[in-house]
């Protein structure tokens, strides 16, 4: 019997009594007790009827329980489907329906709100909070703490992570055991993680960065994590002395730079700061180095591929670049029209191939064919170039995507709703430079002839539909949207014209 992901991440630690998670309460969870908790979850889910291949949707606040539910899914061959805690019921409806999840786990505080949704979709609802309370509590307390991991193959699915789609419909990226193992092992050795490492973990665990990159590297190395509910400057500085390393999105680093406690002496003991999920400004990189003496190590990845490139651990961590392709990742820069490789130094679309590349989009064979070539190269939708030394630069995006504080926002989804409102002729949602979030969405609206638009009312409509992080920070009424000769809306023109809006 083998279960490749379980065997790579969890099995080696089954009897380990050393700390895995240091919690904000001051307590810690050992590897052994974490895996016992995972075993209990697996037994409870199994009793509830979950079997190999089922999808389990989970929308709960970050805690050791969330992570143990993931480990339980791996053991059971159940496909883990984590969901951003900010999603509204309308947004959840789509993910659950599209994935065909058979059960949803949520916070007890959301049970009433989500009851109609699960009723309509005919699926089971269970609850658990970060405190451990919830409908699963009783069953957990009596469940056996051992569960025999089921047999799985390398190409079997471990998780589905939804990533927003250019047409407004999110796509479920199917992630296999092999995808996760290759990245976890590569990154651990590339970034020199060992069992002596203590990672300051303040990322959410419903995305690739916090769930896979950070957690898997620590599991492979056998190190431990200071596992905090969210990024917060006071708790960062409280726990920093115990940490050796940190991973974060660029907003973490720009926020750290605003704090007087970020000094060379407070960070002298740190081994490594890593950034990714969105572009790290050169300026942030340089300021951080000046203030702490540490060069941030920037890497580049995405939900569909896990990590693709990384700056070197030893050697120059070059600001403004995302380093080199990982050892088993092939990366080429191609012409967007022909798909042929362009010469070094020229900008083209980034394509990647390797064991890290996902298995396709759940139930969307056409979308999969559009983005995943027959020869295995995945068209990332990012634009980049390679310099003469092989460093990769991200030059922009060929996809209409806004990344705000590391969260993805697809403008189409918001534009669709705005366009449906009375009096709106058309709209464009554009990512404008924001000093804290990197980019923030701004909605530009054109009124129908004679109509008077009430931006407050329109904003209310948005607030009722979408997770908070997607809300445009401004709604601006303009006479017309700028278009090129083909009639295509030129968001670049709006981005440049309104570039100072948040400065
Ligand atoms: C929170 N808000 C955001 C936001 N996060 N708005 C826009 N963009 C965001 N990213 C909302 C809050 O709900 C709040 O609303 C208001 O903005 C201000 O909140 P805040 O207190 O300043 O925000 P905070 O809670 O501190 O969150 C900011 C953050 C968080 C940067 C810490 O967004 C975060 O942890 N981001 C990490 C995302 C991530 O892990 N991405 C990885 C994706 S994987 P109100 O109404 O209360 O004022 C991936 C692949 C790869 O991309 O390569 O890694
Ligand atoms: P997601 O779909 O949430 O996985 O986001 C993936 C996208 O984040 C990529 O396609 C890139 O556009 C962006 N991204 C990730 N890391 C970096 C980075 N280091 N620099 C620039 N963009 C990045």
C-alpha cells in the first residue's frame, strides 16, 4: 500500500514528539499529536460516508484543525477544497456546485447563513471553529486516532484550488500528489530548510502559498511553524525572536517596513525571508536590505503550477527578478501569437512544464486545452523575459487579473454585475497602484444616455455579492471607456491616467 503524498509529508513524523505548530495561545502541537488529530478527522469523515475521490469543501478560520483536515483528506484519498474565508454564500454556491463537493465544513457562526445553500445543493454541513468547537467535536473526541492511509498513485488528486477565470467563472485547478511532492522536495533543498528551522507562518491556508509552499516545506524538513491566525505587526514582532524564517506576500514586507521595530538587531538571527504571489517592488527589496541587512528571496508561482522559479539561496538574489526555473521545471518565453520561443531579452508569455504542473481544470476540458498544451507546457498568462544570465523577470500579465495583497481579483466578475445594473452602459474594473496592497480595484462606469448613476447604490450591490477584498476601492463615472482601433477597452490607459489615485 502506498500513498505518495502521505508517505512524503506525514509518515516520517508519525512518532515524532517534537513541536510541529507553535500556536498563538502559547501552546504547541507535536507532530505525533497533529497526526493523531488528522487520524481522528479521517475516521469521523469516513463514518460520515466520505470515500476516495469525494471533494470536501472547507471554509474555516486558520487553525491547527484546518491543517489536520487537509492531512486527513490526504490519508483518505479525499480531494481537499479549501475556500477563502471572505467568500460570500453566492460565491460558495458556485465552488460547491462546480466541484460536486459532498460536504462543506464551516465555522459555527456561519452555519445558519449557509444552511439554505447546503439544503439547496443537497450536501452535508459540519462545523468546527479555531477553538475546536462545532458539530464535529463530539465525534472527534471518541474517534480512533489511527487511520490506515488509502492506496493512491502519483497522478491521483490531492486537492482542487479554485483560481479565478478570465470569463468570470472560477476554474478548479486539479492538483496531484506528484505536483505537490516535486515542489515540496525541491523547495526544501533549494531554500536549505532543515529540522532546526522555525517558520513564522502568518499566511492564510486556503491558498497555494500558505497551504502548500510554506507548510509542505516545513513538513519535508521536519521543522516547526509559529502558526498565527493572520499577519499582524504586533504578533510578528512578538514571535520574530523565536523564528528562523518567514514567507509572505509583498504587502507583508511593505507593512514591516513601516514599523520602527524592523531593525538589523531584531532580525539578525533570521536565516531567510521569502516573498511571492505578487510582484515585489525593487524599492521594497532594497529598503528591506538597507533596514535589516537581509536580501529577500523572491520566487514565482501560481495555483496551477505551484512554484516555478526562485532566486538562489546562495548567489545573487536580484531585485526585480524571480530568479531561475526550479531544477525540474522547464520554462520558455514565447510569442503570444505563434507560441514560438522568443530570443533572450525579449518579452513574451511565460510557459512552464514539469512535474509541478497541474492536471487540468475540474470539469472544464476546453479551458484545460486552451491553457495546457498537448506537449505539457502550461501557458501561465504572465509576461516575462530572460536575461543573459538566465534570471527571469515578470514584465506584466497577459491576463486581465488584479492582485491585491496577494489575493486575485478577476475584473470580469465585477464588471458583469455592474453592467447588469440599471443605468450602466458599460464598466471596466482596473487594478490601480496601491502602496499597501500593490494593486487595488477601481471601477470605471459609463452611464446610459440620460441616466444618472448613484455610486453609493452601486457599491451596495457589490458589497452584497462579493468578498470584501474584491470590492473596488472607488467607483468613478467617466464619459467613455478608452478603446483601441479594434474597439477593445484599453485598461492600460486608465491604469496610467489614474495611477496616482492612491499615492
Ligand atoms: C484584506 N482586505 C483586503 C485584502 N485583505 N482588501 C484587499 N486586498 C486584500 N488582500 C480587506 C479586509 O477585509 C478589510 O476590510 C480591509 O481590506 C483592510 O484590512 P486589513 O486589516 O488592512 O487587511 P488584513 O486583514 O491585514 O489583510 C491584508 C493581508 C491579507 C495582506 C495580510 O490580505 C493576506 O494575508 N494576504 C495574503 C494572500 C495570500 O496568501 N496569497 C497567496 C495566493 S497563492 P474592512 O471592510 O474590514 O475594512 C498564489 C501563488 C503564489 O498567489 O505564487 O504564491
Ligand atoms: P494565483 O492564481 O493566486 O495562484 O496567482 C498566480 C499569479 O500571481 C501568477 O500568475 C503571477 O501573475 C502572480 N505572481 C506570483 N508570484 C509572483 C512574483 N514573484 N512576481 C510577480 N507576480 C507573481
